[in-house]
């Protein structure tokens, strides 16, 4: 159970890399819809600077960081999980 929650699979990694390559090869217009991006204060898998850069390129994007949290917000301690859900 711990591995299932804490580590990515080979398939997940492969799909992520394919998506990144697709996005890099296309000119992507800013997203029209409002975006709420939720991140963790102690993020280790996603680049906080990349999240900020993405939000800066969008028409309406809010980046919300949850304090004392790590990457998997929905399996965090109750206060952090509740904040992510709310």
C-alpha cells in the first residue's frame, strides 16, 4: 500500500513524458477558462517555478499552496486534505 501511494508507475511516467513532448511541439494558446491550481508547500515531484510560469501565461489562473503538505494532497493529513477538497 505504501508504494502505491508514494511512487509513480512506469506507465504514468511514460504517459507524462509523451504529453510533455506533445505540448512542446505544439503552439498552445492560453486557456480561456479560470484555473485553480493547487500545489503543496513541500512539493517534490512537480516544479513550483514551472507551476508559477504556467499560471502566469494563462488568462485567469490562481495558484494556491497548501502549507505542510507534500505532493499527494488527497492522502495527506486531515487538515491539508480538507483544505485541498474545500
